[in-house]
C-alpha cells in the first residue's frame, strides 16, 4: 500500500455519471426482478413494486453508481500499471511500467466525434483508456510518475504538450 497511487476522474463527471449509471443499472435490475417474479413465480415471492422502487432508489443507485465510478480510475502499484478499459467490468488490465515502450494518443472514431485515449504499449500488447473523464493535470501527474519509473518511454507529442502545460 505504500507504493500505491490512485488517479481518479473529475468530481463533477463522477457524480453525474454515478447517478445516471446508478439509475440506469438499478432500473434494469428492478425490471428484471419484478418481471421474473410476476411471470415465472406468479407473484409467489410477492414483490411490491412501490416499496421496491423507493428502497432501491435510496440504496441501489449510490451502490451501482459507486461501482461504475470506482472502475474509472488508474492505479500505479509497485511499478505496475492497473486500469480497467471497460467501466462495466471488474477485469483489470495490467502492465509493468518497466516494459512500457511507448505512450501515444489513441483516437477512436465514434458516430459524431472522435474520442481520445491514451495507449500504453510494450512490445507485445497495448492497453488503452479514454482520457475524457480525467483532468489534464491528472494525466500529467500520471505520465510524470510513469516517466520517473521508466525514463526510456517514448511519449507522443500530444502528451508532451500536456506535460509541459501542467
């Protein structure tokens, strides 16, 4: 725990996305539970819709929101980079910082706009995470910590400019 650094997303993004994703996940969860009881058990369990929705609003929304926001972070732990490429998964992508050869800009073409991400690549694999929820200061601190561990990493011009500005 001594050598562990955690880089979190923006507070406003975390609160908004936590509440929105908490409501979405909770509503899907409740629809499935009430329909399973209604159609398969013939209301054998007797789930009352009103109390279930009130209770879940106050309990499940913050829990599911916190899980979603918890997955949007980057962790440096004892020379190992840990991140989750997908915020709906608990599977961590890991890469040793000493083996990273390059850090570059990754652009993902969407329907309306291009999403920017950071790509960490060693000789065999590459892991990518979107940079939208992170502040430029957070990205700069992350890159400076990675460079302090492995100064031989080749950094893209886009990220060199971010490091110079912050």
